[in-house]
């Protein structure tokens, strides 16, 4: 099987993080999570961390040019070239989606899979976990931004013939089996 190169979409609380970890364990791609990258930058107190910290805590989006730079740099690294990637948290805006097309260039656009969970269930799941940016207000803001800015990207991937949708309700195992079908059935 070729290296997995997949964009993972799905609103906050869809189980993306959990399923990404399982996909990594099974297929070996590099998990490129922009949220994780930002949170470690904040923790380490880097330039990026200082610029992004307040936005992340408030659930606001970090500016496109910053995010595009980070992702372009990460996807160019040798481990990603060798083992493929799961892109988690990016693209989140139309400008980011366009930039991803350019970043992929000759390699062609990556397929996207949407882990679909209704907003009420997603909210409940998020409130029961304990990340520092999971205050009720920040959660509300992130879900709102998802509906207004990120959800339209589903249509973008769909129009490009690149979207698969997986039902995100059910047990972790059930959702993972659905993802396996997408990953193994995807045209090379
Ligand atoms: P969630 O999916 O729960 O919102 P993430 O870990 O993907 O969490 O992102 C956490 C925060 O990091 C976001 O609320 C936002 O502030 C910032 N962020 C992550 N990815 C992006 C992106 N592609 N564009 C802009 N901001 C981002």
C-alpha cells in the first residue's frame, strides 16, 4: 500500500485525535496536528507560541499566513515525504485550502475524510475532556467558527472529488473500521 496522505476533517469533538492515533499506529503516516503544534509552541514559549497563545485560548483562528507557513514547512520534512501524513486541523479556511493545493503541487491533492458527528454530541464530548482551551466560551467559539468557516470546505473537497464521509457515532472501534475502509479503498 502507498503511504497514506489524508486530510482529516470533522468538527471539534468528532474524535479526530483518537482516530488519528489509531491510523498512525496501523498505517504509519506522520500525524500533523496544527493544534498540537500550536500548543507545544505556546508551552515552549517560542515566537510562534507568544503570537498564537491568546488566540488559541480564546478559540480564535491564528492568521492564515502564519498557519500556511507552518504547515508548508512541516509537510516538506523528510519523514512526511517518506511515510505520508494525516493532516489534522488544517485547512480550516478557504485560503488555507487553496494554499494546500499549492503545497501539494505535483503530488496532487490529498483526499479528505470527514468524521461526521452532530453538533450536540460533539459539544457534550468536548465538555467532558480537560484541555486548557476547553472552556465553555472557547468551545462555543470554535464550534461557531467551524460552522461558518471550515464546514464550507467540505463542499470544496467534495467538488474536487476528494471527500469521503465517515459516520463518527458508535464505538471507537466501529468508527476506526469505517476509516480503514476509506483508507484502503482510496485510489492510489
Ligand atoms: P479543535 O479541533 O478542538 O478546535 P485544534 O487542536 O485543532 O482544536 O486547534 C486548537 C486551536 O488552535 C484553534 O482553536 C485555533 O486557535 C488554533 N488553530 C489550529 N489549527 C488552525 C488553523 N489551521 N488555522 C487557524 N487556527 C488554528
